[in-house]
């Protein structure tokens, strides 16, 4: 191809492209025209690919013409794009009705775990309990030894505890806060300790990080009857006045005697039947375990300098996620951590 022929080809494609750009009435049509003429495989690129076949002098002249053509088409494209953008904005403004009410965006809501934590703490605050907090990274002494768990106790197994070093752990419960509180003040003591705890669990029903609330009450002549009355009041404040409560003997290293607390199933009302079969929540038993409790072991008092002959007390602990699942009818623990806005919006 000769230089005059290539120059004629460039002039022709500039005219065609300008016509298409000026006629484009949508962003899609404008983009199609740009790709056809200015794209990597467009008409202009095809014409410029012929430059090496020309002589040096012809190539210089044709190259300058090709660059002018590219600049002209690019400026024409950008101008038409600006025109279409202005027209679209004008149409949008013309369709806007300022008399319509505004749309309030979703501002978020408190997480159900936080809601239940606040509900539980509120019940005990009304009974005169203080809220305490403390470090999530604990020493072996506060997490185990002061709570009557000697070095050989199964709870120290690496499968349960996340160790930072031989003597430093991520706390496995919020009970260390009970020890810290007793070391800092004399009876009477009435505290609840909410917070994150960590264990080496990760399956459909457990997570390596979850939330607990533990409580402690110490004074003269505190009895198992006080424990039962306090927790029965708590359960009915959270789940309703008709909720039944039962205490079963159990074992915890820092309480003696110890008990598990069950409540009548929130789904089937304690009947064990839901729909046409056994209740999926209580597995047909009519009862659901909710927390553990007991009278503080004298060895724990000895470790904090309390005289077990003068003082008695009780302690209890519960998983907040479990309470939230029962309170709100949530069937999958993972929903608490997936941050699905459709789930969280329900608690706004």
C-alpha cells in the first residue's frame, strides 16, 4: 500500500467514526463505536499496522496523520461521552420529585449476642450485682490454680486450652475475674463477669471464641437455697415467668456441691413434642441445659485469703450464645459470626 492510499484510508475512517460518535445516543452505542475504530483491533490499529511497509519518508508522513486521526477521534469520543453524561444527569433531575419522603438507610443494630449480654447483666444489676471485666490473656494462676485446678487436671489439656506459653493462656472462662475481684475486696461480693473466652473447639456446635457470663456472690450464711432462688429468678426474667427450672447434681472443680440447671424447652413448652414428632431442641426430653453452678469450694476461698469458716458463696456460669439461641429461636451457631445483614436486621 502506498502512502497516498493509506492517508486516504485514514481520512475515510475518521469521517465514518465521527459520524458514528455523533449519532450514538446511548453509552453502549458510543462504546461500540470506540472499540470498532479506536480499540486494540479497531480500524485505526489495522491502518497503523501497514506503516512498516512504507518507505522511511512516507512512514513519517503517514504516522503523523495516524496520530492526528487518533487524537481527533479520542477528543470527539470524550466530548460525546460528556454530552451523554450531562443529558443523563438532566433526565435524572427532571424525574426527581422533591416532595417524596426520604429513604432512611439501615443504620445497623446491636448484635444478638450483645443484646442478650445486656439483658442478663441488667437482671443481675437489679439484684445488686456489679459488672466486672478483665484481661482475655490470663496467667495459669488466675485461670486454673486459684480455681482449684491442679496441674494434672484434665481442663489443662492442650486440646481444650490455647496456650501462649507454659504459664500464659487465652482465658478458657471468665472465672478468673471472680478470683481477681475476691483478691481486691473483702465480702460481701456480688459480681457478674461477661466477656470473650477461648477454647480449642471448632465444629457445628462450638467455636474457638465465644462469650460467657459468670457470677459470684459471697457473704455470711449464703446457702444453696439462695443460689436456687437467684437463678430461678434469672431464668424467668429472661425466658418468661412460666419457665420451669430444675437442678441436677454435677461436678466442677471450683464448686462443691455443683449442679447443672435445666429449663423447660422454649420450643415445645416442656412437652417434648413439636409438630408431628419429637422436639428438635430438647430431643423429646422437655428440658434444655442452660448453665452450671454451685457453692464455692473452700479451697478457692483459701487461695484468695477468705476464711471459709466465716464466709460462703455461690458461683454460676453460662454461654451467652446458647442463651441467645434459645431466646430468639436461632438454630445454627454460625449465624452469629457470618455477619449476614438479613439476619442482623431482625434485631434492629
